């Protein structure tokens, strides 16, 4: 018997999962979310994980309401993203470079992408630095790559080799997840760098971390397991209302979407790294930055363990939180301090 015209079978156009039936347009499952660009119908998971704020290059819009977040099918999401999905890293070439170029390799925070440091890299490139911004495995264009510590090291090693980076003129810059995982990357590739700049890693979240840190990791894992990227972005917008971070937030954080599909693996990576065992074996200096209002039970310890005590340094910004590197009260000073540090170590 042919199905009734009043009954429609709904499938997600991305994952092909069955969305159930609707009777006379009134009963059954909820109406699927439509792609903002092509109107394909999507299940809540696909729509939630392919969400971003549309962004026009060169025009930084003010942060708006949650309604500014738009959901897309997979194909349209890639087209709408600020990221170029034909590659997994960007190179912003140096200008006004007189001597041999210095390479700055930028590693983003958890759930973010290589867009996180785009405006910062533009400024540093004008100071003569060649900036390489890459997506971590499990993020951005590499969202389908399994996230592990070794996969992160492999990704960095391949970029350094492909871009012919000279170790004596290459600096690793990582924030939050990119800083914690950076400890592992630096331990595996210690002969590839002449220095490191690490932000937002003042709290020990490794194997010997405090109960407070363990609880924090537990809730991070649960949030990632239960919430879509859209739900997490909406939460971030709520948190942002309490933070003073205001520096190119749409371009850096929302225009590429966020990626927590492998959130559990992010937590595993964070908890597996033991900075206290790694830092003493690194011959090069490290510059640390933290916000005074962030969790930072180990920032002084990390600094004290640096082998190069003469050139290693810590700067903590009063009133800065975990997002201080996107707070325009601190950005100019932070970049100036980075410039001074890099000149000393390359």
C-alpha cells in the first residue's frame, strides 16, 4: 500500500539518519533544522556541529545575540567558514624582514581553529616574522583526524619540514590546549625550535594535578559528550558577556565554528601531559603569559623549572582572564613582549 500523502519520512541530508514521521504536519518528531544556505534538512546533531557566525573579510562585526549563529549542512559549512578547507594551515609571509626570516608556529586552544591568532599574526608579520597558523588534529579542517598527542607532534613535524623551517629561527606559540599539548610537541621535537611562547597554561592539569583540576576536566568531558558545538558556542557567548575579551572575537573564535566532537580526547591529551617532567629537559627559553583571574596553581613552578633561567620569563596580566589574549587592554603589550623575546632567542 502506498504511504499516505499526509505522512512524510524525514532523513537528515548530511548523516542520513532517520528523523521520524510527521502526521498532517502536526504530530511526530520536531521539524528538522534547515541549512542556512541551501535549505537541506538536518538532524539536531549535524545542525549543531556545523554552526558558525558568518564573517566578511576585513569587517569585524560586533558580537551579537545567539541568533547570529547559523547552522549549515557540511558542504555549506565549509564554504561559509573563514577557513580555506583546501589546506590545513595558513602562512602569513613576513614584511619588512631584513635578515633571515623567523618562523612563528601558532597552535590554537581546544575546540578552536587556526583562525584564533589571525589578527595577532598579521601584526607580527608586519614586524618581520613569518607566521604559520595550523589546525590541530580533531579541529577545523582536520576535524576527522583522530586527536592524540603523537598525531599533534606528527602534524607539526610535517609542517616544519614542508615549510623548511630552520630550528634556530623557529618559535612555537601555543595557547591553552595548544600550550599544554605544546609541552609534548616540544619534548618530541626539541631540536626543531629555538624558543617557545606559552599562554594560558598556568594550571597543572596533568597526571599529578589537584582534585580541583580533576573535577574541572571531568565536567569538560561531560559538556563535550552531551553538547553540540552550537550549544557550547552559545555557552561561550554567555561567558563572554562576563569577560572583557573583545579583540576580533568573531574572526578568531566564531567565524570558523568550534570543534568539540573529540572533546573527550582533548581532555585525555590535557591530562596525559606532565609539564614538570618535560620543562627541565628543554634547552631553549620559554616565555609564559597568563591572566591573573585564570586558574594558575603552577605558573611559578613552570618558570622555575626552565633550564634557561636567564631568558625565560613570566608575565601575568592583572584583571586578565583565560581570554586575555583577546582583550584589547593587553594585546599590544603582549605582542610587544613577544617581539622582544623572539629577538633575544633567535
